[in-house]
C-alpha cells in the first residue's frame, strides 16, 4: 500500500518511522518542519508537497496533529485531504480530537468516497518510539479489521471502540482520569513535604501502596528530579481536558473534579508553564507555597 502521513513531529514522527521500518509499504510524508520530514525520508519515505498531494496518491492517509483546528484545516482546508480525496481512500486521524468535529469531517469526506476512522493513541513519545502505544479506533469495523496489520507496525494494543467518534471518547476519558490523578498526586506530595516527610520516602511508600498509579510515578519522578521539560506539554493536556468538559456539556454530565483540574492548568499557564510538561501542575503548588518538593 501507499501510506500518506501528515504531521511527523513528536508523536507522529516515531509512529511514521515505525511504519517505514516495520513494513514494506511506500510512505509519503508531509510536515511544515523540514527537519521532521528529513528524519523520515532518511529511512526511505518520500516527501509530499501537501496533504492533498498525499491523498491523491495514497491508499491510506494518517494525520497526527496537535489541535482539532489543525485536523479540520488539513482535512477540509485548501490543499487538504479533501482536495486530493478519491473513492476508496481510508483516513486514520491519530490525533486526540473532538468526537463531534470528527463526525463532521467524516461526513464531509464521505461524499468524496473517503472512510474516516478516529484513532487516537496513548503511551507518550517513548511508547511511540518503541511501538508500544495503544490505538483506540472508532468507525467501520470491516475497514478497521482490514488495516489492523498496518496499525500493528507502530502500536501494541489495538482496540476497536465502536462507532465513529468512540475512539476519541475513550482517549478523552482516559486523559481526563490521568490529569485528575496527576493533580491529586501533586497535592499529596506537597502536603507530605510541608509536613516534613522526606519526599523520597513518601514516594516509596505510595509506590508500594494503594495510591500508586502510572500517573503518580510519572509526576513524582519529574517532581523529585525537578525536570519539567515537556514530554507531553501542558498546553496539550489543557486541550484534552477542555475536550472532556465540552463532551460533558454536550451530554449534560456533571463533572466535579475535572473543572478544578482545568483551572489548575490555567494557573500553571499564568505562571509560565504552558510549554513545560503537564506534570508542571506540581509547579503551581511549589510556586504558590514557595516550597520545592525535591530529593534530598
């Protein structure tokens, strides 16, 4: 097959490169960053001129983009996928997106013979590099089944979640839970540190007790080291939480914890941590209280 891949940055780049390394598919890439494109072409991919140009050639197009507006522009805008669409084209959007927007884009492209599946991923940059990410796919089950081998070239856990948009719902809910866990971890670590317990001891206790989680481990490691450089940027976490709140509003589901975490993210932005890691929620407590929680 010919695979077109749009957006080969922090997440898309490793996924695309794993397709190149782990399959015999011809891969064509497009990104606004020439260096990101070069990292893929060095492995055998070919550079495309635009998303439309990729769509004209490809059997399958994939996008991995930061914001829903970016997906909508690449899919439906000038020189977008829609302009190069042809009957039988399959489109996997690997971004974390709004299910409502996904359905709108899919409806627009369906008239041009395109089958879209929302396929957000989870596992971070390290998972993308190791091809161990989870991929949550909503949409046509037959199309999904036919492309599982392709998805397995860059993911480990491949799940069909149901109808179109359900992949995004699963990802949004997962991230909402993770960010609430992160905020609880930050509060707990600060409370313990202010009470005088050695942060390393406290982390060790929690990691072997009921408070442990993947999110706790990630946040505590960054907190103890003081390294808040972005692996998953706060601004992207804020976007994901915003999508959760929008979905809750559409469905009239009351959320109690998530709006507070959303506001905590706003505070982190105001304190200058927008481009730092999402674990910078901890920095809000540290800055406000003037007390850093670090290894001794």
